[in-house]
């Protein structure tokens, strides 16, 4: 499962490197866009890449909650881990993909139309010296030009926030239950495995807390500000860039929390350094 999670993270980071997404918040809306030339792709194709990139975030979050479920059952109801054996694991993976696909469908409602294009055109030229009609992107505009609530974009907020809340609710529930139940259960393991299980639980809890503070909370204002019609004109691309650090941060947390992973990493690093030194010495000898 950790390998699958890492692969999703690599794909997510690749998409970020490929399209370099930006977010610009202005008054009652924000635009999610790219100005990169991606292999000569059309505007529609690059817009699709933006949607895939964003939906991969939901896929990662969903699969992380599935990892929490597995760890919860492993510690508190081991017989249920059979639901992760064989082809069943791919069913869980499919569930995370479905979550990402639902996220992508909501983004279809944010396609740039005449009204949103007109609202953002001047500010976009002022900040990026580009015509917004030529730029692939998605616009979230919670109030229309008549100051009426945009129900389509309201549904985008409701669905996307619900998906995030559901995933975090699963992780928080499993994390709290494991934290309070772990002491009784780990006594069944040998001392070495007791330490390992405690470290894994601590790692999972940190995987909730650290990304929430460093990634999710900074992104939250982008969602909230349009509702208040604040008079802002702000480039928030750096906030989006932090999302791409999520898979790396998750791996670092796991490596920091679990001593077995740290030992394996140090051993691999030492082995690579030794092999490199041997190779360089051999080259020097032949020269």
C-alpha cells in the first residue's frame, strides 16, 4: 500500500512539474490556471491536465485514509485485514480513484464562461500581460455580476469540502481509536514489534497533523475569501506549490517516525556511497 501511495505521489508531483499551476484570488473569485507551454497541447488539453492535477490531491487524501483503515483493522480487528488481500487491494485503490473522479467532475462546473472571463480579464492582463481567453484555467466565482449566489459554484464548494472532511474524519477517528487502544493490543507482540506498532501509530497521527497545519490550512483561505467579497488582488501560487510537497512530506514523516525505515535508509545511503567510492577508485586506477 505504501508503494501505491508513493506512486500516486510521484504522478502528482510530475503533473505539478509539467503544468506549474497558479492561483490568483480577486474579489469574489479565484482562477486556477497555467501559462506553461506543455508539449504544444491545446487549451482544452491543458485545462484537463489542471483538473487531473487537482483531482489527484483528493485521490492521495482518499488513499491515505484507506491506509488508516488498514492500520486500524490490523491493530484492533486483524481478521478484517483479509479485505486488503489480493485483488481486494485494487478495489480500495479504485475507491480512491472514484473520489478523485468525483472531484474532477465538480471542476467541470468551473469552466471559464463569458461572465467569469469578463470579470477577470482586466486584472489578468494587468498581472500577467495575457489575454484570459487564451489561457487554460478554471474560475470559481461564487457571486455573479448581479451579486446573486452562483449555485453551481456553491455545489463545487460543498462537494469538494465534503470529500476532504470525509477523508479527514476517517483518519481522525482511526487515529484516536488506535492511540487509546494501542497499549492493550501491543502487549500481544514481542518487544521489537511493540515498538514498531507504536511508531506506526505515531506516524499516522503526525500524517494528519503536520499536513493539515502546513498545507490544508494555508489553502483554506482561497476557498473562503470569495464568499466575503473582499477587495483583494493576490497571487496565491505559492500556496498551490505547497500541495505538491504533500507526498514528500508524508514520506519524510514516516521515515522520521519509524526507526526501521531510518535504519534501512542509512544502510542504503552507506551502501550507495561505498559502491560509488569503489567505482571512482577503479576508474582512477585504470587511468
